[in-house]
């Protein structure tokens, strides 16, 4: 009696489906295992982004250096910023945590001068960073010493931020020598008068 080919095809279909599911499962497991290796690539891309931001000399670009003193009473708290762009150099001293402006010095700049500064920053390895135990800049180096923040900006909007401090327990994300970066910025301001007695 003829029964057709149905019973023979059915086991073959089941075997093909099982093999397909096993292959799909192996591919998924492989992706999960090897995705752990993508973290260094992401870190490298972030560093390249910072380096590109530093070396970008477009008209809307600028770099900013902030120095903040110890965390004290609002009346005694001091900080300052030096912002350099292809067209200007601005030095601002602040009082208190609400950034009340104490003094401002504004100077002209040119693209060639800006280019020299950002390439000097690049040679000072400003773009090399590390992962900090605490990524938050607030409250670091609270009782003595100073904290530093370096930012790159496009049209006055910050796009990259790294920081460091003179305190051993708060090294921050910036690995460049803070004193060297400090010198590059303060040398942009003729007759610069520091507001802290010592810069580390």
C-alpha cells in the first residue's frame, strides 16, 4: 500500500529546524562573548574625539581652562577661567559659588596664535585621559590645593570636559601635567596676576 513521502520528509524538516536554532544560538552567544572587547574601541574613539576637538581651529571653536580654589565659605571662594578662541582671549576672576564676576580682561586673538596654542596643548598630551574613580568634579580637592578643568567648546557650548587637581586622592580624568597646561593658558594673558598664592 502506497503511503507517499510525507512521513520521510517530516523528520528531515525537524532536523533542519533544530540545526538552524542551534546555529542561531551559537551566533548569539558569540556576539555576547566578543562584545566585551568593544570597550577599548569606544575609549579610543572618545580620545580621538577629544583630540579632534582640541585641534579644530574653526572660527566657532575655543578652549577653556578653569582653576578652582578650596571649598570654603561662599564669601571666600575664588575661581577663574581663561578662554581662548581664534578671535579672543578672556580672563575672568569669580567670587563665590554663583560666579560673581570680580574682574575681566579681554584681548584680541588671531587664528595663527590659536593654532599654536592648541597644537602646544596637543603636544602636552591634553587629549590623554584616564577613568577616574569619581567622574564628578564637584567637591574634589576640598580642603587644600586647587582643582583644574579643561574644556573644548563649539559656539560657546562645551563638547568635551576633563579635569584634574593637586590632591593625591582626586587625580581626575586628565593625565597631562597640570602645571604645563596652566603655563600655556596663563601665558596667553599678558601681566597675568594669579589669585592663588601657589599653583601646583
